[in-house]
């Protein structure tokens, strides 16, 4: 192959990058994936970029380039993603975790006394990033996680095992696994916290989405009926049956959905405060339902 040209790491990566850019792919993608495969820091790259690329590394680079060229997200190419300073496996059955969801987790960790036990459920867990992160950062909390996708639950269970997180998984739609007649855990009390990053994109927003998202991320984890509000409405109807009197609900939302989701939960929880919180970009991102102080 091209090893006869005695390509350096830099030359090989630049060649890949130039081809990817012509297809509208970020020019840093090839270098990022190459460095991740090698487990190199930026210093390692600077020290080794002029070394001759090995035959195996060139083959791997070409394989990765082919996937990137077809708009496969880098996280799916690598099979993992960063979230809250940890590495989580991801697959085509799970969403790629976003930085906005880290803000949801940070808000959840700020709720309650960190030394006291709490019952928490993560609805639509996907790769498990929310529930697992809460369990690892608050080991005194008892955390459940649900999803309707068996494939997603398998990935989440692998992540929990790899990260040594104590999370209880259940397959089911929204909160149904914890409501009669589906409830099987006799030891489960009411929840202190319900947290979720549910599907909330409407079909009308499809044209505005990145090609890689539309083509590769699971539709059932992205889209919801009723202008993206369907899951929120089901959660709002079911939550009063499993949430403690002083319990809280934390939900990630689309930045255009703040008022609509607030009204949904205000109707079902008239004696509680329903707030719309903004993310670091100043956009509506979290609906927070909690007792009135």
C-alpha cells in the first residue's frame, strides 16, 4: 500500500483530512480519531507526528476515514464517548451524550444532602450516562434506570459493569415498570428524584438536524410525537404515583420547549414549583419540578 511512500503520521492524517473536508466533514476528525486510537495526548502527537506511520496504523486510519466520510459520528467510529470525565461505551442503539446533559446531571447532584440516601430513577437511560454518573458520584443513592430498547439497556449494563456502578435496570416505557401491575420490586419505596433526557425532537425539526445525527443515532431516542412533547405528557401523568411528596423531577428539554413543558407539569403538580432553567449558552434546557420553599 502507501507505506512505500514512507508517509509520516502527519502526512497520512492530512491526506485523510483533505478528503473528508471535501465531503463536508470537520477537518479535525481524522486527527482526533487517530490520536484516540493511539491513546496519544497533544504532546505525544507533536513528538511523533513526523514519525513514519506503521502499516497497521495506516490501515486503521483508512478504515476510520471511510466511516467518517459517510458521516458516522466519531463516537460511533471509536465506540465510546466522554461524559462527566468518564468513558462510556456507545452504539447505534444509544444516543451520543451531549454536554447539555452534563448540566442536567450537575443540577441533580446539587439536589438534597449528599450524605443522605435517596431513591432515584433515570428514565430513557440510553447508554446509562445519567444514572451511572449519579450512582458513582452519590454511592449512598439507590439508582434505577429504564429504557424501552433492549439494545440500549445492554450497553448501559456493560457501562455500569465496566465502571463498577451499582444501578438497577428495568426494561419498560417511562415509569410503567414501577407502577402496578408491572412493579416487581417489593422493596422499592417512592422516588425522591425522577430524572430524564427523553426523546423530545419533533418530526418538523428533522431538516434542521445534522446529517450524522439523522443517519446514525436511534430515532426512538430522538423523536417524539405531539411536537416532541409526548414523553413529557406521559411522565407528568405517571409521576404522581411514584414520586414522594418532597420529591423532585429534572428533565432535559429542547430549547424551544420551556413554556410548553412547564405548563404540562404545572397542570399535574399544581402545589409544586415548576421552573425552566437555562444552560450555559443561555437557552432553556431543564425543567425543574420541586416543592415550594
